[in-house]
């Protein structure tokens, strides 16, 4: 199984988690791993999220996006 498939499987698993305690354990473990590697896990501020959302909406309205089919074709070449 390649890395891309493993990432997608992990995302699907995370989406399906309904238990807050389990999700918190995963989140804390990821954070500790990043810290031990000297990296940080920076959360977005409310203003940053709003700006990103506005940019995304603007991109969508102007047609600056790719469809799921386009992304799947593109990812086959990774």
C-alpha cells in the first residue's frame, strides 16, 4: 500500500471517529510527535479561517478550482 492510499485511509478513519476521547488521544499523540521533531502544530486563528474561506469562495466563483475527477486523474501521476 503506497503512502497516498495510507493517508486517504487514515483520513477516512478520522472522519468516522465519533468518540471525543479517542480523537483527543490521536490529536495529542500527533502534537507530541511534532513537538519532539521540533515542529509545531499551529492552529488557525478565526481571522485566518475567515480569510481562507473568503479566498476559497472567490476562487470557486471565478472558476479557479478542480473537480474531483480532475484531482483523481492528477493524483494517478504522483
